[in-house]
């Protein structure tokens, strides 16, 4: 398994209902909490990194919904991956 496949599986596990994790307080941990722990504990990212990544995921999901949902088919077509690439190109130029 490649590093990318391994990381993809770890992230997927954060959202997988069959891998429910419980917090020390006894409640079920949300996927956000699990992802945050993974990124900070396993990959040594900061809370700021986590928040930025989650913000980008939310934006990508919103763009995807706008492009593919029958509710929004009258909207101009936007390729979410093109938008994603544009954001990274802008950041690289800063």
C-alpha cells in the first residue's frame, strides 16, 4: 500500500460509521474530531492547518453540490476540481 493509499484509508476511517470511536467523556466522537486528531497526532499538523483543510473541504463539497444537484441545475456549471486547483494556484502565487 502506498503512502497516499494509507493516508486515504486513515481519513476514510474518520468518516466511516463502522469505525465509531468514543471520547474519554463517553460520547461518540464526530468525524471532525477524529479527523482533527488524526491530522494533529499522526501527521503533526497544527489546528490552523486542520481548520484550513476543513474549510477547503466544505467549499469543495458546496461547489460539487452546486454543479451536480438537480436542485441547482440552472446554475452556471462550475467544475469543483478546477476551482480547487485555482485556489491552490492563487496560494502558490502569494
